[in-house]
């Protein structure tokens, strides 16, 4: 072989052998991305996948819309002035949370926190809906008082008598139970462990991600009882395996297995989902406006198959909660079974009528869109994990449960056992920041010190913008409740940082309130027979699930 050809072949073979295969390597360093089986970049999942849709949820692709636009405002309150907002993609419950869903929550609390144990005696009672909301001094509603929550005939009806605080606690419980099931199905925990937990051995999603060994009370038989966990433990003990000592026996955030938290939807999200604007959008053009979650300007269907049928459960007129019995009736005098009426264009049921619904926001008359028009929400309270000087986490135990006393005199646990203790953020997180400066932002730019008005031009003493009544309650060492009703005659408003927005009309409301842009408020610790709720979940990753198709 000629010498020049031999040199060429050697160069070619060397260059071919030096080709790098970056398919399973880092684009930053070129190191192997071996995943959970070790390696220099172990535990990183290079391949990504779409977020799974959690139980009961419907996907809502985010976008821009006019929040607060109503066609009628006879009350003249002007608290829903139109403002253009953008919300990110999210998920929302297909229907309101039902009695049977809430009873599952109550049964779990009763089983895990037996009320006869002193440390637990207020946990179950703090979550039970107020069934007395059905009573009326001039009405005979005792049947609903006794039956509405627990009788199987009402199992698929929306739960009512639930305060905003109780709704938030349900969402947190639901998050942990869904993720606990995922953890077991991935064979990290012992089979059926979730059915046999006790108050001192509980799963918390946040605790598991931050300090997994504190989950389930640190029980190795649960935490490492799954087949996959056992396999990982065996691999980590293999001294010949590359990176074996760096293997984590627990799922981590970067594994992408857990779902984001269930929560109450923000006001902007709820209104956007209720409108279901897809029916007035044709590719990149908008056509028309929507007054209701359905198309058209009337509450009865114009479709041929169901012409004349009511599209929501609401109060038609004075003394008319359903219409004359028969064909034109809306089939409900109080609440109706969920999914009794057609869904909106997003596939979401009962976004008008049936029950009004709690949303996450603290109420203010105006939306401060000049400060933010992206994922608008008033009510942020930022916290952080409480840690000891040595860096260890503090976890709530059955002996360290803290109960808050509501203005009604009822006790409610601040956190449940198994959760990491939360404290307000401080200067360590806020110093020299430009985006936030305090832990509690419910009053931001509307009622805080910088936005208060003065009593008169000669006075330097600031007067609060919102001086709502302050009712107090405390429980003494003997367990007796002491309530103090605010009788001041100088109160000028009912607005404070503990009133929350609720949206949508209900079975008790006239057609006026069915417009998704309408908004009302109520103290977060009170409940009624016409307010329920549904959960939402943030979307992580891509804005859309399906790829956009070309018009032609």
C-alpha cells in the first residue's frame, strides 16, 4: 500500500474514533448522563416528557383576555373595571369538589387523627363543613341540614358549608395523597403503605422533596420498602459501579414524577377558564364577545336537540328557583348533581350556576393591572422552611401542632404532622431585592403604609384605607371560648386582608351573577349554602399540549 494512502487511512481511523456521541452526554461538559444508575451527572433525567394531567383535572391553555368586562352593572359598584390580563397554562377541576370527594378527606382525617386523642381532637372538627348553613328562621330546611353532606343521594352534589380556609386545606391534602400514590406506584415505598399510616408517620410532598428521611416519621420499612428502592440500595452498595455512592434512594424534583400542588385557582384563572374563549377564536382572529360560559346572550339553549333547556342552575325570579315542574324546569331547586348541564368549550362544567366558588385572591375593589398584568393574584404570603443552626429541618409532630383560633372561636391546625415548619421570609431573602420586600403581600399597594390616606391636611397620622370590624376570639387554658364582637360605630368597610373573592352565580342567585366577570367577597373563615370550590394546578413546561396546525 502506498505510504500516502496508509497515512490517510490512519488519519481517517483516528478521526472516526474521536467522534463524540452526545446523545447520552451533557451538552455542557460532554460527561455521561447515566441517570439514576450513577455516573458523573447521576440523577439527572435528560429526556423530558409532558406533565401528566392529575385526577379530575382539565387542561386550560393560557392566553390573553379582558378580565372584568361585563355587559351589565346595575349595582354600580365598578369593582370589575375591564383590564387586559395574561394567564399561563394551567389545569382546573372538571367540576366542583363533590360531597363524596370531601367525605373521603374527612374519613382519612378521622382514621389518621382519631378525635379521641387529645393532640388530634380539633383536626377533624376543623375540616367538617358547617351543615347549619342550610337553616333559615323562616324556612323548613332541616332535611338538608341532616342529609345533604352524607346521604348517598347527594354524593355527587357540590360540597357547601366550606370556608375558604377549609378549601385550601383540602387542596393541600389532595396534593399529598395524589403524590403519595405516585411514589408507591413507582415502587419506592412499601406496597399499600398509604393505607396504614398514623398521625406520626405521614407523607408530605414538600417534606419528601426537601428532607425525605423525615417522611413517614423516618420509617425505613416504608421509605425503602419498595422494589425499586431496594434495587437502588443494592446498587449503591456496589463498590465497583461508577458513581454508585452518589445514588439517591428517593425521588427528587428533577425526576419530574410528582405533580405540582393542587390549589385554589386565582381569580384571573377562574374567570379565564369560565369564559372558554375558544368558541370566539378562529386561528388568529377574534369574533364577538361572550357574556356566559356558553355562546349566546340567553340562559336557555338554542340548539335544536335541546332548544329551550336551561343551561345553568340559578334563581329565575322571586320565589322561582327552578321553574314550573316539567319540561321547562331546570331540574334543580337547590344545588344540582355536578355535570347536569353542558360543559363550556373547554370541557369544564358548572362555571355558572349551581354553586359560587372560592378563588385564591384577597378582595380589593380594583385590579392593580398597572403594576402587573401577568398571572395576576393578590394574596401572596411567602414563607420558608424553618431550619436549625446545624441545617436540619424542623418538622411538625403530633406534640407540636399549633392551632389558630378563628374569629368564630373555632380552632384550626396551622400545619399537620409530617410537614416542615414554615416561617415568614426575612431579610436574608428580601435584602436589596427589586421584586418583593416583605413576606405578607396581601396589602401590597392598596392599604399598606405607602398607600394610606391622611385624616386631614394638618394631620400627620395616617388613617388606614380599610378599617373593617375586628372580631376576636380566644380559648383559655380550661378550653372555654371567649368571643369579643366589634361594636365600633366608626367602621366604614368590610374589606380587610381576610376577605376572599368568590366567583360565579349559584342556585340562590339571579341571572345577573352568572357572568364570569362578576365578583363578590366574604370573610375567609365563613361558609354558606351557596359557595363551594374546585381545585387548580399549575402547568409546568410547554404552554400547549398539542402542536399548532397550519390553517390550510
